[in-house]
């Protein structure tokens, strides 16, 4: 699924919000709620209360891409 992440200063932190496109189900707003350290990811929670874990590297790449898009 497409994923757009908005972060403060490009650093992923608890409380950051993002939007994730689930295709036909629509775009859902989510929030980073917990770092899975020492595991490599973040637990996120969506507006409907569902949760998933996203890989740290994926989120960092998406944060960078989002910041670059905002600068254009």
C-alpha cells in the first residue's frame, strides 16, 4: 500500500502522524504509538483502533521522501 509519513525534523518519534493508502478501502490516518526496539520497527495505530508494525527502514525512507517532496 502507498504510505505517506509526516515527521518532525525527519526523525520518527512516538506521536508522529501519517496517512496510509489502503486502495479501495481508502486513506487512513495513523499515529506512531510505540518503538519496537530492540526489534526494527514501529507500532502504529489507525483512527479505527487497528494496529500494525511497520519496518523502521521503510518508515525512515518514507520520511526522507516525504520531506524531499515537501521541499519541491
